[in-house]
């Protein structure tokens, strides 16, 4: 018997199953956070290059984005629980490979590039499968709160990981930290084995198209393109992600340059605390009743946080800015996620969300890649002693922002601060974005209407068939009466 048949009511017990699955993911995220923090220090100390540091993120992101639409189409075909278990297992093996390479003292930066790329490709399957699993477990009224719980778990691990990694690095090396990360994957896989994740019925391809992987992947884009509100919202996130990626990827090197790894870990922990508070707020309130207000309104706070980030080489100012910035993310992303989960049929979630991820995040590697050279070659040299930017306006820029290592990055982030505000205002002025929740019908309402229309059509067809079957008998009877 299939899992879909076993779970007659897929929403029954959904909250319990969701929290079980999420608990396993939190432990796994904590282990991954330990490794990511330790590897960031290892790479940056070994290369002393912002470009080398951000290149890992760029290489990790591109493969996953490229295969995303096909991965989403396959997720809609496959058992979603199996997808989550297999992807967790592959990521665990990549982590183990890094530990082995370090043990034999042959670990190089290019090894991290390869394992990061493999991890990104598995995430291309894992992310739409996880989101689709949540929609089959929970009623739509819980979607935004579920995103708050997910953000709360992520932020908790981000707070704990740098602190734990710093403490562990005093008693063990990178190998020990990665080994702990490997063990945590067993908790994530074990939690998945304990629960049932129903799969919705497969969504048929539109009439006139052949059922192929390519057509199914393309249909994810077709679905979005036919709904102007979703397309405009996607454009909004593509632009905002470009700006945010350029700013945030350089925060770690900037703080490390004036405060060292302890300061960098402290700033990351404050940012994670902000994300935790944002997740708690979203979990408790469910966000604004009109979810698009949560997306656009909190975007304006990003500009404030960016200005604070770059203003001074002050750890506490950076920590406050990181807290404000990360507070906004669960609310913005959670409200956006709730809109998409409400408007997209469950049978299409994999391919639509994969295409959505491709379009919204293809600008992230561009921003990451641009940030490194801009920092290393343009802003940092010109914000040194006697640099052209530092001496601009009679030395005003240098006096306000500061001069020396990391101040070029600070100035770059200040220059980027204007864009989130402008993008948020554009969203409010665009009626398709502003009215996306009322302009588009909910997926469950649409499915109900389609089911009623189908049932009515079947009844009419049966009635017509019955009338056709009765007609010969009536004619025979009439003929017999005429002969009598």
C-alpha cells in the first residue's frame, strides 16, 4: 500500500509530523553551521582574499540553480520523503569526504569548491521537496507560521554554531568539527524515517503537450508567466537578492579585518539573534493579514541596516545592524512563501518553486562574484591612507567612514543601502505586486472549482448517455402502438 493511501487525511497530525521533521533538520543545520564557520576561517586565513572567500559561494550556487527546474519536475514525480532522505545522505558523504581529506593533510580550496557544488545540486532537489512536504502536512492558515518556525530553527543554529565552533576549535581541529557535522545527519534522516509524508496526485501536463521531463520543467515557468502578480513578485526578489548578496557576502571579511574571528563570530551571532526574533514574531502573529505588506514594508528596513553596517568600524554598530537586517528576513521570506504556497497547486509545487528559485536567485551568484573584485580592486585600495575615495570631498568620506582595512567594504555597503528602499517603493507602486493576493485565486479554491466542474460534466455526460439509451426503446414502443 502506498504512503498516499495510508494517509487518508494528509493534514491529520500534520503539526506533529512537521515538528518532528524540523527537529531533525535543526540538528543537522547546527552541524553544518559548525563546519561552515570553521571552513570560512580556514579559507580566509589561508588565502587572505575576499574574492577567494566569495568564490566558494558562487561555485556552490550556480550548479544548483542550473538544474533547479529539472530537479523540481522530478520532485513532483518522485516520492518526496525519499528525495529528502537521499539528499541528506549525499550531503553527509560530502562532509565525510572533507574530514578525510583534512585528516590526510591534503585538503585544498578546490576540494571545498567541488563538495560545495555537489551540496548545492542536492539542495536543488531538497528545497522544493521540503516545501512541498510542508504544504501536504499543514493547512494553509499555518503556512506563514511554519516559515517562522523554520526561520527560528535556522537562527538558533546560527547563534549557537559560531559560539560552539569557537569553543570546539580550542580543543579539536577542523576534522573533529566536521565529524560532529557528519553525525548530525543521522538525526535528520532518522526523523524523516519516523514520519509519513504524503504525495499529492500528479498534476497532468496541459493538453497539446507531450509528458516529458523538459515539458514539465518548462511548465513551471509557464505557470508563473501566466500570472502577472507572481511574475512581478519574482522580479522584485531577483533585484533585491542581487543587492543583498553584494552587501552580505562581504560582512564577514569586513568585521574580520578590524576585529578578528571573535568579532566576526559575535556579529554573526547577533544577526542570528535577529533572525530568531523575526522567526518568533512571525510564528506568534502569522505576519500581516495582507502578506504582501510584510514583504514590501520590511524591505525598507534593509536600507537602514545596510547604512549602519558600513558607517563605522564599530563591532556594536555592526551587531545592531546585523540584528535589524536578519530580523526582517523571516518576515519577508515567510510572507512571500505563504503567498506562493497558497497560489500554487500542490501537484505543481516542485517545478514551480524550482523555477521560482532559479529566477529569484540567479542574481545571487552575480552579486557574490561582483562583490569580491569590487572590494579587492576598487573600494578597499581607494579607502586606504591617501586613497581617492578616502580623500573625496575634502576628506569627508574618510573622516565619516574611516580609513584602512575593511573601510572600502563599509563604503560599498553604504552605497548599496539606497537600493532596497527604491525596490520596496517600486513594489508598492506596481499594482500586480501590491494586489497579488486578491488578483490571483487560491490553489485550493481553484481545485475545488475544477472538481465541481468535472463532477458536473460527468453527471451531464451520464444523463446524455442515459437519454441516448432510452431513445431506441421509446421508438420501438411507439412503432408497436402504431401497428396495433
